[in-house]
């Protein structure tokens, strides 16, 4: 049996997950952004099917392309079933 983690205690957090891989890409894209971007506050989260924040600005301004989805990345049987039923009807 797996340890009880945040994903089991707070399944709503799956909609806001930011994987390490996506965080690294967001940081690198921010560093490499053209000077025309100037300063911006952008949401950074993975490509979660149930995400609750708009990440379109980050995609447009710095070319952010998140790769991961919490429902696919995390192997959380009781929660994943609930997440996947909502995310992938």
C-alpha cells in the first residue's frame, strides 16, 4: 500500500498540479523570453484536464507548452478513478 500523500487527502489539488518537468520548462522559457515580453505574471501549471486557471498567456507570451496531466502522471488509484471520470468522460 502506498503512503497517504497530498493527492489522496486533497484531490482538488490535482487540478493545479505543476510537475517538475513543466516547472523546469516554464522557468527556462521565462529566462529565454524575448525582451519584448518585459515583465509579466503568468500562471504555471501542468496541462491538467481539470485545471482551473488559464495558462493561455504563458503559452502565447513565452511559448510554454506543458506536457504533463495530473490524472495521468500520478498513480493514485482511489483519486485517479474519480479524477479520470471527471476529466475524461
